[in-house]
């Protein structure tokens, strides 16, 4: 049996701009493939996201994709976000943005949602990749992780969001969750690194599955959990104890 490779979490290489673009394009493609594989009865199924069905989750991602492909759509969503956030009793402005995306697309059929996203992916990838340096440097405050930049948002957060919601949809419908070390394993490693930066506790995190790996900080008893389940837990979709109580919004 091969020895388990323990990766010091501080040695996880950050995702650079070119790699971020490649990962974003691949994740959009996988999300679309997941939607195309759903049956007619799947779209109304509840998900781990409070108040959202599979169709609502899809509408959110379609809206998010359209916002990053069109400045007027981006402005529209953020202009209405504060009012909608108050209406739904949410704590963060981004929750209002997400709800605007869902409400605006609730009348669309599954086929229309798929068509609209497919038509906007290239534009969203281009805009995210070509965002000017001064705009990328604008500071943004995120829940838990604190003050970051617009570059952090467009390079990492949006792709994580698409990935996590692909997980939500496959869990709700029983569809296959396609996972590979090169794509999903890289995203998971980066999310583990970001999660580790939110707290100081030592850990030996043994993540199982195709997207897994062993990440360490210190020498303590290992926490063993599936890689996808780890991210479900720290994102608030599941429950855990010990080091798993430290959150990472996804």
C-alpha cells in the first residue's frame, strides 16, 4: 500500500489567474452537463439550500453567469439587492443578489435556463479573466474570510459557488457527481487552504474520494471525512465537531 502523502497546508500553491480561468471554464461546463442530464421531475426537488429547489439553484447560477457577462445585468442585480435582502430577512447583501437572480428567472423553463447559461459562459469567463488590475484590487469584505479583493471574487469565489451548487443538485437528484483529482481535487485543496486561514487550530485532515488528499497543520489525531462532505459541513450544509466547526462560506 502506498504511503499517504501529507501536504502541509501552507504548501498548497495559490491558484493564479491563468489557472483560475481554466478551472472556471471547466466548472461551468460540468455544471451545464449536470443540468442537461436532469429529468423532468428533478427540477422541483428540494436542495440543501434553504427555500431553493433544483430549479432555483440553477436560476441562481444562470443569473450569476449572466451578471459576469453583462455589466447592465450586474448593476441591475446589485441595485435591487438591498431591498430584496430585507424582504427575505437575510444578513448579507450577497443573499439579496442571489435572490434577485432567482426571482428574475423563476418563469423560465429548464430548457431556457440551460440555453441562457450556455450562451453566456464564454462571456463570463472572458470578463472574469480580463478584469483590469485596478478593479481587481478593489477591496471587498466577505463573511468569515474577511477583507479580500474583487480578484479573489472573480478568480476563486464564483467558481467555488458553481462547484458547490453542482454538489447540491446532484445530492438532490441522485445525478452523478463527476469528480477528478486534476479539477475538483485542485479546487478542494484551495478551499482547504482558505479554510485553514480562518482559524489557528492544528489539524490532520484526511479527505477521501477522487477530490481528496491529506492536509496537515501540526500533529494531532486525524479527522477523516469525504472531501465533498467536508465542504458540505464547513459551508453549513452539514454538521461536524472539533476542527470541522470552523466555517467557510460556500
